[in-house]
C-alpha cells in the first residue's frame, strides 16, 4: 500500500518529555551523494521519538571517515548538546 493522506478536523496533540540520550543509525545511503540517518530520542532505555536527518552536499563531503563529524552534525541539527 502506498502512503495515503486523509484530511481530518483539527486535533491538538500536546506531548512533553525529557530525553537523555540518542541513538544514531543509518537509514539510507547513496555513496558519494547522501546519507539519511535515523536518530532515536530516548529517555533512559525508552524510545520517545524518531527523527530522520539527510546529510548531503558539503556536509556529506566534509564527513570523510570521522563519525564524530556525524554526531556533531546531528546534535547541532537537533539543538542538543553532548554531556
């Protein structure tokens, strides 16, 4: 089944939580073009939310082989700081 969009009446979802760690994994990669990483937002061992971040262009080219570059890029993108 393809994605189906259904218009609904406005419905407010209000959710607040605190996360204290993230897990970064590869979702998609096309060599020499881009990588999409999945970032799990966790409170201890409980998954709170997932985010997808695509890294391409200059950011992808600057990655090289240093995964700390990806970590810092993800943290910056999500406005998070390393403990």
